[in-house]
C-alpha cells in the first residue's frame, strides 16, 4: 500500500535518525526480502556502509551510502522500516536486522513478505521503467496527455501504471479522479485537454495534502498497513472524499459513493460528480 506520501514521510522522518550512521552488519531472516545481491552476500556488502543521503523515487526509498552505493527499499503492502533500541524484540515479521554504530537497530518488518531491498551501485537498474515524478517539473500537463493519448484502458488503471506517473496508487488515484470530476472507468484516451489538466492538478494536490498529513493509515488498531517510522499514524485517511467510503454520502452532492473493481483493484467514486 504505501504510496508516494507514505514513502516520502518515511524518508523525511528516517533521515535525522540515520544520517551519518554506519551499518555494522546484517542478519537476514527471510532471504527473499533481499532482491539484490542475494541474501548470502548482502550482510558482507552492507557492513561498514554509512548513510549520507536520503531520497525517494516513486514508491521506492533511496538511502544513499558514502561508498556511492544505494540501499533501495520498497515497502509494498505491509513493509515497515524503523530504527529501534538495541534490545528491541525481534519478532517473526522482522526479516532484516541491521545493527548501527550507535547501538540501535535498523529493522525491516513485513507481515505479508512482499517488501524488497536492493543494494546497488546504479539505481537505474531498479528504477529505469518509472514515469515522471508527479511533484516535479518533469510531470507536465502536455507530457501527461501524451502518455494517455490513444489509450483504451481506463484512466484509473493507467494511473496505477508506474510508467505513466510514479508513486500514485489506489488511494490517491481515487481521490484525484474525484477532485477532477472524472469517472474512473473512462477510457484514458477520451479525456479532453481540460480534463487532463484538471486531473494533473488534482494528482499534485492530493499527493501534497497526503504528505502534509504524513500519509494514510488504514486498518484496525495495531494492524494498520502503514504507520510512520516512529509508530505514529498518518492523518490523510480522515480527509478521504471517496476512498473506502462505499455507501456514504458524497461530500459534494450527497449521492452514495459507489465501488467497482477495475484492474482487480477496488475503485470508489461518486456517480454524479464524476462523469
């Protein structure tokens, strides 16, 4: 689940905890968590590495190391990366343990085991297929329109395609389409210029608001799919207009929000405000 606002929150909040810290080694408890290199060689390669830069590309965290290598982390659905005390309990969902030079531990936890970690000299090996960053100048209205032009797939499905725009997932796609007044099932290639511009602006707006609220935490207490690195909840879930509001009144017109499935993903919309 973690989308651009959640990953951005992770990067911003981990940076002051990890800046200048050196990794002393690693223990890998679930080998498939390590995508590159393999789990056998990862501990030896990460040992002695020092964190110096912190960034994000789409839904990927980019933790730059003094050696020039980058530790790339993708949380997928239920991953968590956090810094804990040296005597922290290592539970069954903690798949990678990295001791730091200040006595604390950098832990990667993931109950669903879909999250992945890469240690690479060139980030493009992992990131080459990603589309433009939606909050950067490279994401232009014209370029966005070109990527949608002639496409028969639904606009919701294409918004989830990371080669179209990087970092948007189910939550922020639904919310952006509502703000732009566009039906999620609409064929992307049928959007007119004004609609493309409205959707472009809506994508940026919901992502910026998501970052300001430190992301969206969903699920029951203690079982949230996303919490901040320190364990706090995000706050954007309190701002949802349509996402997971099936049957509740649209905040604009009062019509019950509807849910359909597009591309095997739950999709929420107002049948009156979005045409």
